[in-house]
């Protein structure tokens, strides 16, 4: 089986981590070692950018609102099963923090949001709650890993 770098390690490699083993690996990971598909999302002043990697890099701009990303579909792709599940979920009520945490931990449907498998699965989940400015992260599958507040977005941007 081909060795792949986990998305969690790759994300840390591009960040402010002091973990040298992970940081050193992140720089050339996509060039030197196969990397599982991932998305990197940045939002500032109501404008967003999603960088999607699945063997090639694509950038998609987006505005305010609820958006869905998955490792093997582009942002808000109408063919993405998770997008249909999210749209149906959103139609049933407001996207509050507790409801979003429950949704991201869900195993409902033929292609659940929280995935488990022998070759792939949900390795982490991050949630930005615009109304409160809270940035939450589950450093593992959200069905069994609690979301913890990283910091408020205002603190990160200072």
C-alpha cells in the first residue's frame, strides 16, 4: 500500500507548529510523498478562499453563507452527497453551534459526514461560528473527539 501523509499532519506543517518532525515534512509533502485530498479554507472580511488538493491544486472564491467541502469534491459541488444532506439538515432549523457539532458528528445517510474506513476517514473537523467569532476544532473524528475552542478569530487576527 502506498504511504500517504495524513491531512492533520500536513495542515500542521503549514502552520505555526513547533513539532519539527511534522513541520519539516509539510513543505514538500505534496511533491515528494502522496498526500490524501484536503481543503484549506481562509476567510477574511466576508470573503473566502478554498484551496482544494486532490492531486492538482484548485482555488475557489466564495462569500458569506453556509458552505460544504469534502476531500474529493470541490466547494459546494452539487454532485457531493454531503451537500444534499447538509441542505436538507439546514432546511430543518437554524445552524447553531450545538446543531453544527451534532451534524459534523453524524453517521446518517449513504455517505455520512463523519466517515470511518480502512483506507480513509474523517481525521479532524474545524468549525468557525461567525455569530460568536469562535473557532472550534476536533483533533480526531468528531463523533468521538470533543470540539475545543482554539481561540476567537479576532485573537488570531491580532
